[in-house]
C-alpha cells in the first residue's frame, strides 16, 4: 500500500514516523477517517473543515488546503488501485518533530 507521509508518496511497509514526533509521544495531533465510494471521498469539504478547526484549536498547521488534499487523495486512490473500489482513508496530522518548538 502506498501512503503519503511528510510530503512524499511512500511504500507503507517502509514508511517511518520518528519516535520524537509529538503525535507519537503525546497524542498531539488530529485525524479524520472518511469513506471512499468508487474511489471518491465522501464529503471531503466537511472532513477538511472539521480537521482544520481541530488543528487550529491545537495551534497545528494543516499542510494542505482542501484542493491540495483532494489531489493527494486522488493520487493515493490511483496508486493503490482504488479507482473503482470502496474503502476508508485516514488523515492524520501531528505536530511533528520541530526542534525549535518544545513539546
């Protein structure tokens, strides 16, 4: 399975998250899970809006606007062969490992 991590499409089996990531250490992040119907995300706008509100409450920056996220999802659907399939997609945003900001 191909995943999108830190701005890159990667093989999920070899993708790695740092042990210093705020999401791993403290649960400092937000997520949403949405349905894909025939490769299309259901109500992406509502999911993105909720993700943005929750991220703002934690002073997290979303790396993509809704259009950018739609493009990433479309590429993941294509790379993983889900264009005509139903499925689930989880989007997780964490504080990351910014050394200039204390956790």
